[in-house]
């Protein structure tokens, strides 16, 4: 039996070589983009007030990308939850659950914010949901991996 990224069994590896660590890294990248798009929306875009959903969606592609990334985060979090169910430890399952629930809450609050009057409380809930997804991704990443340490030490001339 081979070891996974944290020294655990191969249960951490899904189809196509997908691991919880790889999903967490993908979540970090999407969260960084989500943050930048959210800041751009808040600082530089005026959403039409009182317009219908379609009118708001076609008003700016930045909002469309922001929504698309939010849905991708929900999908990745759900995939992490499925993969974490195969783990013997409960930690990854809890982390994936936190990420998924937080992504759903943030997306729902974002929907309310964008299409129902841009209320400050919806913006706050969206920010808290963002932090929940970030926390879930950090917890999915787990303890710092020492993979590559030997290769780095060998390349620098140090003994492993």
C-alpha cells in the first residue's frame, strides 16, 4: 500500500489522481480570484438598483465571473466532501463540510446582496462565508507536508 500526501493510505487519492491537497490548492486559487473580483465589484461597479436578475447579470461581466467562481467553489467543496468520506480520520470530512456549507452560505448571501437591494448584512454574511471556505481549505490542506525536502536539500548540497 502506498502512502498519500500526509503519509496516510491511498484513500486520499480519487479518480484521476485527485487528492484533498490538490483540491485545497485549487480552492485557494479560486478564493484569491473571488476576492479580487469582489473588490472590483465593490469599488468600481455600480449594479443597477431595482432591475431584474437578467438586467443585473448582463450589466457587468465581473459579476458573472464572480458568480461562476462561487459555483465552482461549491462544486470543488462538494467533491472534497465526497473524497473526504473515504478518509479514516474525521478531520478532512469536517473541513470539507465547513468549506461546502460556507460556500453555499456565501453564494446565497451574494445572491441576496446583488439581486435584493445590496444590503450590508448580506455583504457581511458573504464575507464570513468566504472566511469559512478559506478555513475549510486550510484544514483540508492539513499539516505541512515535507515532500520535496530531500530533493531541495540534495540540490543545495546538504545531506538529506
